[in-house]
């Protein structure tokens, strides 16, 4: 499993507003970044667990942030309603739609998800499945 996942963004305040809106319905909250992360990073975790972590950093090489070709962040949602809420909140915070919330039976009969692009162009997927919810002990 992962320790953390990191994406880049040029405007950290804009990215923080977007991810606060999207991740709050999924039970993740922004936390302070360690001193070595400095003011050029933001971090989200589940309040009850320090890991895994999701970070947004200004690009380390100081070039403009670019979305990865084929890369996607997928976050587990505790309910279908949380998928809907996170998707709508992301759109309201400057994200763009890449696939409205709904069933995706091509993946599994109970697979319910939505797709967004964050303001920096990173692809974000919100998914609810009973199997994932149970595996990650996510409570509705």
C-alpha cells in the first residue's frame, strides 16, 4: 500500500480549496505539513490515521505544473451520496467534469463513481464500492 501520493499545482490556495471541497465528503481533512514541506505544500489524511497521505506541492523543479498522461488519483467514498457531493463540490471549486456520478457496471455491478479534473488538470476519480468501503473500514 502507499505511504503517500503527490501531485503538483502552481496555485496551492486554489488547489487547497478544490481538494478541501472534494475530500471533506470522503472523510479526509487537511493537516499541517511537516517543517520540510514548508508553505509550498498541502496535505490531507483521515483524522484517525496518519497514513496514507495525499499531498499537493509546487513542482520541485520550479517549472509549471503538468498533469500526468494517463495518471489518475482515485479516492474511496463511504457512500454514493458522498461521490455526488464530492463531484459537485469539486466543480464548484474550479474543477471540470470528466464523468458525472453514476454506476459503472463495466467495472463491477456496484461500482459507483465520478471523474473530475482539478484546477491544475490532474484527473481525480471518486469511487464507492462495498468491497472498498469494507477494506478501508470507511463508515457511512
